[in-house]
C-alpha cells in the first residue's frame, strides 16, 4: 500500500505565497512522476504541474512563472511553491504519484486526499 498525504493549505491573501507539501509512504520501490492538480468549485480538476524522477518539470500555462514544483527523491516528497496568489488559485490541491511498489501489483497510481487553498482579498 502506498499513501500520499498533503499539507500546507490554508487561507492566504492575494499576492501572498504558499508552500504545499506531499509525502509518499508505504511499500514504495521508486516513484516516477509526481504532480499537483487542483479543483476549483464549479470547474473540472485541472493539472497544475508535474515533475519526473530526473527532476524534469512541466507547468500549466495558467501557472507558469508563479508556481514552482520540486521533489526530494530520498524523502519521497514533492512540494509546490505558489507565489503572487490570485483568487482564481482557490481550490483543493491534490497530489498525484505513480511508480513501482515492492508488492504486487508493482505499478501504482495514487492520489492524496487534497488540501484546501483559499485566496482572499
């Protein structure tokens, strides 16, 4: 079993910054991709950013330049730094990971429970 636990959400004023973290634990052999998605009220869940095991990063156009994704392979964690927060950044942010476990079936894809970010003026 592999689990993801997010942290770092909260209420922030517009223009502020925030750091979200996600820690993977369990029967992990290796993690390939880690990513962040967000789900705003009335909208579909959208991909925000991803990072591969070799630290290659990709960002949605809507967040590029304001969001920074990073990971610590030794700790199986991924972080998302958000700068210059806007009200439209409000939503539940979900962590995602895929990789190989030590038990069958080895391949896993897993989501965290989500952490709420509320941006208010």
